[in-house]
């Protein structure tokens, strides 16, 4: 079990470089003699992940790749936003996607159908992607230097907050069909994110969701978070998101080491 988040018994991955972390076993409580050991295991797991994340970050910076880690609850609309993003940027920006889900390759098939390469990582009982699996998957993607790598994490607002993948930014998505108190219920995730996408705003006339209160909570947790209000269905607000992505890609290209160009 992942000691940092209490998810399943292991983290298997579905691509050919599969790697499984055996994270031990955990209960919802600890005995006095186990507490120190559990803390040590948690630190070891995160330290190992952070080493892989650092290697990913170095590799992507050398390639001028702008990598984003998209996180949210299940059903917030991450894949729909990804498809709209691909439709807008395909042909102008090299794109590739890593899809994380516990089971199925449904989302990767949607991305393939949109016309860009994608690799699916199935985590089984695991509730988040880790940097080792993502790094191996990225090596199998035909992503040109100066491209955009979009990593869609497993739908979960708890576990992925602790696991750096080497991304330039975590992007958290909240839909108006969820509660506006999500930022204060899941503060670690909203604190870790640089960008907040408030999705499904086309449904605001039909749901009881207080946008101002949601953003107040989000800025209470993370005063510097950048917010985009948008709708994958209607397209409202997407242009500002696309512009931000283009700026990020341009910055990553400019920051490429001279010898890598």
C-alpha cells in the first residue's frame, strides 16, 4: 500500500516499462511501535519519487518540453479539456499525452482519435501516477523538442498532491458540478497547484455553485494560483487557457540549453 496516501496494494503500470512499488501495508491507525517505521517508509517513498521527478525535469528542460500535470476529482472534465486543447494547438505545437487511470485505456483512445500520440498508464489499485512510470512512458512518446507534454493524472484530489512528476506546473481542475468548498476540503492539492481551471461554467445557470466563494476558498489556500474559468462544451474561456499554454511552450523553448538546440 502507498504509505503516503493509503491507496491500493501496489502501483502497477500498463506500458512496457512497467514498474511496481511495493509500499507495504497500512491500516487506518498505527500502533505506537509502528509510527516511526511508517514515517520512515513515507519519507523513503517520497524521496525515491523525487529523485525520478528531478531526472524527468532535467530531461524535459533539456528538450524544451513544457510538461503539465493535470489533477482533479473524477468526472471534472479533464479529458474533454485535453481534447479541446489538442484541437486548438495541434499542428502549431508538438503535443503528446500521458493518461493515468486505474483501469481501461478509454481516455488514451480519445486522445489518439484527436490526432496526437498518447500512452496509457493503468495504476490498478494505486491512486496516483509516480515519476518513475511517467518518465519511462515519456521516453516512448514521439514528442519533438519544444513540445507540450500533458499528463492527465488519476482522478483524485488527495494522493497526487504529494507526488511530483517533474512537471513545470500542477494544474488542478474543479467543475461547477462539485462543491465550491473543494479547495478547503482538499487543501494540499490546491496549495500544490499553480493553475486552477474552473470547468463546466456553461452549467452555472442550472447548478447551485457559488463561483465567488469557490475562488475565495482557493485564494485562501493558495493566494498566487492562476484561475481560468472555462467550458469544454461551449468553448467559453478556452482561448485564455490556450494563450497561457502557448506562452509556456515559448518560455520552455527559450530556456533550452544552447547545446540542446
